[in-house]
C-alpha cells in the first residue's frame, strides 16, 4: 500500500478558486479509502499555499487517465460520421499537415508527453465550421472550414501548437477536476463507485461541454504555441494570425454563424492578439501580422499543398 497526495480545486469560476486537499491511500486493487479526517481538515487550511505552488492548476487524473479518456472519446467521434465526417477526398492533405507541420511541432523538446500520448491529427470535412479542438491524450481535430480560411502554414502551425498545448497541459482533465473533483473523490474514498471516472468520461462527450475552454486555458495555450513554434521553421506568433484575419474581415464583432463555434470555445480574440504581440516584443521578435510574407510564414506552400487541394 502506498499513499498518494490528491488536491482538488472546486470552482465554477476561475477568478474565485477554492481548494481542498485530501490525503488518501491507494490500495493495490486501485480503489481508494480515506486515510485521516484530521489531516483533511489541516490541509484544507493550508491548501492555498499548495495551490499557489502548483503550476497551471491541479488535476486528480493521471496522464494515463488522459490517454484512456481521449481514446474513449475518439472512438465515439469516429463512430459518429454524421456529426464528425472525416475528410478523405484527398489523403495527401492530411499526410502533408501531419509530416510537415504536426510532427515538426511535436519534435519540440517542450512537448514532454509525446511518448505517453497518442498524438495524432485528423481533418473533419465540414466547411461550415471554423474550428479545431484537442481531446485529452493528444487527439487533435481540424475542420476544413478553418483550413480553407487560413492563408499560411504559420497560421495553421500556430493553431496546431495551441491545440497540442491543451492536450499537453491537460486542460480537459483539470477542468473535470474542478467540476467533478468532490463527487469523484467522495465516491472513491467511500469505495462505492470505482467506475465513476468512466461514467464522467462518457458524460463529457455529450454536447462537448469540455471543449469550452476557460480564458486562462486559452492564454496558456497561446503562450505555449508561441514557445513550441520558436523551435520550428515557423514564425512563433502564428497563433494570432487567425484572430487578425477575422478582425480584418470584420468577423469578430459581427459574430456570424460560421465563427460562433470557434469563439464559443476560444474566447477573447482581440485580447489574445495583444498578448501574443507582447510575447513577441519581449522576445525581441519582429511583430508581423497575418498578411505578412517572408521567412517563417510559408504562404505559397500552404496554398499549393493544403488550401487549393480542398477546393
Ligand atoms: Zn483553445
């Protein structure tokens, strides 16, 4: 028997995070039981320090839970071609994005879980959706509606980097910890329902509620995309190009149907442009916008190998 330290954030609002911490022991059969009520009380008092010392929030799930969750949800997506039709018209598009952009970014030493996660990228054939999303454990999905709108490999690399960051930083299971932490733990502690995690995983799929990223998750993933791209051939500010493009097309304020989905899962585009510009300035990298050309942008390559093939 070995003891494991668990901490749980309970919050509906990232501005007002309360945290609990509980020490429980993990039995060899994988079920959990309460170790000490007194220790729980003590830890509730000291927990703000524990929370502050943690990078990027707390997560009661393990990385292998992320892998399992992603696998389960990915299977459901592949079994639902009505809602998620996989793009198969020209297989060279996916092959190009995978080898040229996705694997290139994954080579960054900053991406630590690549040996644990099932990193893979897939294209959903739906021109009416300008979006991309990541499942726990490294499944990245990009819609054709987004690919047709972007105008450079740097812009796509920025978004792919951003989605990799959601998986790498484990935002989905962090949010699950925040939403379900207490009930999960109580059930685990009481040992009454060890399959609770699996139940929650299947509930997650309904309505894709887990895709509604928080403001802080978005900023964190933008910043990580910037950091990953610094290790690549691409301009590191690529993640902001999509937002600049929307702004130039007057699509941010009008918020029409096509980008509603993206904006509902990726909030605050204008603030995010200025955040990335700040990062570029701090790193002494020239601030360029979505229409710029030159090194690190790869506009022609994008047209020839991706955009023109979708049409
Ligand atoms: Zn995001």
